[in-house]
C-alpha cells in the first residue's frame, strides 16, 4: 500500500483515505465500550486486559509482515531511530489506550470519549508550531480556547466537578499522548515508509506488553464469545493494523496540524453509529446525552471550526 501511494497523492485520495479512516475509528469507541461492559453489556475485559489483547494481535500481524517482507529495511530503520521508536511505541499504545480504556470503563460513554479526541488537533497544532515550525495563528489559539471551554462544560455536566469530571480529564490524556506521538513521527515519515514505521512501532509495543499478557489478558481471551471476538478483531485489524498505517501515511503527505484537524470527523461518526445501534439493538446499546453535554459538544466543535477555518485554506493539499 505504502509504495503505490508514495508520491503526490491527489486531494481526492487524501480525502477518501481520511473519511474511511474515521469511519472505522469512529466505531472503535463503541467496540471498546462493548468489550468493557458499557450499556449494561457483559464485560469481556478490564481496561488493562483489553489494551493488551488488542495490541498483541496487532503486533503479531505487524511483526509477521516485517519478518516476511521487510526484515532488512525494518532493521535499518530501527537502528536509525530506536530511541524515537521506543517513545512513540509507548505513546501510541500504552499511554493512549490505558487512559481511554480506563475512562470508558469508569463511565465515559463512547460519544464523549470520541469527542475528547477532537482535542488532538489542537494539541498537535501547538506542538507542531514549537517543534515543526508550522504557523500558530491567533484564530487557532482562539479555537483552542473555545474548545477547551466546551470540554470543561462536558466535564461538569453531571453535577459539578465529580468523579465523572475526573474521568473526562483522564480521557483527555489519550489525545495528548497521540498528539505527541504524531509530532514525533512526522519528521521521520517525510523520508521513511509509513507502513514500516507504523509496524515497527506496533512490534515494539507488543514487546512492552507481552510479559503482562498471562496475567491480564489470557484468562479473558480464553473465555471470549463470538461477539467479543468480532469486536476485538475489529479493534486489532481495521482500527490498528490498517488505521495506524493510514494515519502515518497522511502525516507523510500533509502538515501535522492539517492531519490533526481530520479528527474532527470522529464525534459525528461515533454518535451516528451509536444512535443507529441503539435503535436497532436497544437491549445491547444505549445512547443518551444530557443538555449540558450537548452544549459542551457544540462549543467544542465550534472551537474546532474556528481553528480549522484558516488552517484549511493554508495547509490542505
């Protein structure tokens, strides 16, 4: 995939890849919630076990691909960037997913977890300005401030600053980790294969978590039912093995701040999917959002719109 799309992809292809990626990723929050026992479903994993099971499967695919097709290239890339790879492997798997899984296990619904990821473009925007020399404008700073206000309202939507507020705050650590990972990866991806970089990172992540699998993941895996396997494989294969590679490919061809703003697609796609599932399978899925959550979501998306407006004119393409 990476080699055929390497040189100057069209705007249409970039847009198609972006929409497809977030169509898949938008549903990942629902699959995570399902496996953790949200909406009254039977929990298949706890927050640590789910992270390990998901990424061990993804790492197995990644290392198989590298060993069979790209062993020499992977070794050369690893020797050149081993410290950077160790950092990104920590950020994009344990740091991001433990924060997200813990918050979702403790009451943050899929559509709110998805909404918190829209802070990633704003984090990326600031990081890219400081470390990649991408322009930081007043409009983007204003957009960040508005979006932060929206997230503050969501955090306080269930009776002031409570345990729910803390869980929302923990969820926000996930897009922060992802943003640092993206900015650290960007300089390498301008020269190296997106697939190779992604799969090396997943392989190293797999080595990190492998020692914990017998305690935290294996007992749950052995009891997993058909629906549980479907959700787990969805997270491991399209969301991770394919999705992470597409994200790296987008980072290769667009400014980091522009790629970051594509996360804007997550909340509407997640909410639409969750609402549809709640209508079709009311015994398994529930969709509810309070008035203040609606207000906070609208303000957050308004902030993103303010920030995107100028960035889209200067950076897209």
